[in-house]
C-alpha cells in the first residue's frame, strides 16, 4: 500500500501541557543538562524554567513556550523531518512505513509495513521504549518523538 505524507501540525508545549510529548521534552532537557528533575509528563514551573534556560542558551525568544524554533534548536532528527512533529496511533504516512520497516528489521512483531500506525505498531514501539537498551530516554506510551525515532532508525541519540 502506498502512503502519502500528511502535513502534521507542530506540537506546541507550554506550562499546563501534559502527556508523552512533555515526557520527551523533559528527557531532552535532562540530557542537555537544563534540568536534573525526573520526567513526569507535566509541564509545570520547573519545566518552564528549564525551557527558558535552554531558549536563552540558543538566543531564542525565552518565553517558555516550546514551538517550532525551540524544537529545531534541540538538534534531533524528527519523524517527517519536521521538528515538533510526533507520530502516534492513527497516523499514516511514508515516515510511519519507514519506521515499521526499521522495526521489522529489528525483529519486532507488527505485521506488515503498510504505513498505518495501528495497534500492532504501537505495541512494537512501546516494547522498544520499555525494553530498549535498559536506559529510559523517552515516553513509554507508544508516541514517537525524536529520541524514539532515532533509536528505531539507528541514529546516534541523544
């Protein structure tokens, strides 16, 4: 099955945001030494302060809001080659198909590489996120951001 790449919106995070994207942001900030706090999936004042420090270090507008410029400055390779775009169940694209092919090469069971991010693909992603190399670096809800993408695609991370 041929898939087409759908333009997805950039994930914008700010104080009050919650979820796996926040977890990934917090891991990135921890890896980059802008916080020592453990990720908790909640964008509170501590995460906002770490984002502001990161933004200042990159000469960005230091508003504590994570948008395209801040995601880009983090220097990761992203799904769809779009900083701030996460892949999740329900998505369908060429990037999903490439991810599925890489997971199959790594011997994860997910069926066909059809470009549709369904329950089997999500289960394989979660298995990788939970078991990986033993070091937790991303969310474990099956949402694919830059760290999970890099691990799946065999890129150097973090």
